[in-house]
């Protein structure tokens, strides 16, 4: 087995294990490695692994693997950490740059830095996708907003959004009372979602503040989900709980994200932190 250097990073408690493939790390089987290293008792511990790679289209490329080994198209907290790594390690030498993902090229802007270290990062997440077949969800109609479905024998009103990966948002009175370990898998594997789904349970605090818990496909409940926060802000606007163009604070178990939904596009701003560095046998 070969030793590989890694960096553990987190955004709002959404923690991943990062490998720098730009400068030489070779990861031959990231699917299996994600399963092994994500284990919090026998591995490093994390929500998955992320590879930072070279790109012919952008300044860097991100590949993300969930803790069950499946590859994700997009990760909002992950891309901020990739941006921080690239900026801090001089892979890029500018504050505005681009990162390639399986859901397209995303615009990065370092909003705050201290002594050459990025502290606050904005990501242009692109357009919110509302067309059911593109999310995908098998329900009919031009979009799925406040649509009643039955999950586990109970009715839920759902709004479906894709931010490069599928999200199902449902508004509840109190997120602390959701038995997410029971209901989360029922949403994730519901037959109306052919590629499974990430599910956000949202409590509206006021017109500019949402409180969120998330069940991520392939990972279970996580402390944060950047694309989920984006989808939730979009859903809040579509349902009349918030106004398009306003900055919406989404409060997650691991911290806050600031989301703006305007003219169909979404911008996400939040912190990213390095936890520690080390070596692991792969």
C-alpha cells in the first residue's frame, strides 16, 4: 500500500477528506476509499472524500464521493473547501476563479482572507432546476411546488429543486421533532425519485431566516448541506415564505449559510476551515 497525504476540511460541520491530485496524489479507487476512510471509528472520519484535480476547463476540478462510495455531482460545502485549499496553497493566485464539477463550472469568489488564507467564500451555484424530469422526479407538471405526497403513511407537502443534485424540501413546524433516522430513508428511496433524493426539513423562523435538517442520499443525516441550503432558500421563495433577491440565512446543525436566489440563479456564501493534515495508506 502507498501513503498519501490528505487534508481534513469542513464547512458548517460538513466534513470531507481531501486529496490533492493536482500536485501528484494518485487515487485509483476513490469509491472504496470513501467507504473505508469515512468510517468514524475505523477510518479518518468524514462525510466522504473529495479529490482536487486538474481541469482543462477551469482552474481546478472537484470530484466528490459519499461515505457509501457513490459519486456525487455537486457538494456546496465541499466546493468552498476546495476553493479554500486552492487559494491557500497557491494552486490559484486570484480571488475570483472557477472550479469544474460534474454539475458544471462554478464561479468562486474569496470574500474574506487573512494573511493569505481564505476565510469566507461565495459560490455562484448556477440556475435552480425546477423541471421535474431534470431533477429528476416522476411527478407530472411544469414544477413541483407544495405538492402533497404520502411518505411512511403520512402526508407531506414537497417542493423539488435540483442544484446539480436532486432535493426534496418539506416545511415543518419544528425541525427538532423530526424523526429523521426513520423518515429520511423513506424519502431518499421513494419510488418517485429514480436517482434517490436529498431531503431537507425546514422550519421558517422569519422571511429571511430558515432552520434546516437534512438527510443526504448516500450519507444519512449530516450537519450541513450547501446545495440543500440553496434548494431550501429557493423553495422558501417559491412557497412565499421568503422574497427573491433577499439574502436568506439558512441555519444548519453546523453553522449558517447565506443564500441569495435572484433571476433564477443562486449564490451561496459561507466559511470553510482546515481541520488537520496527515498521511494515510491507500
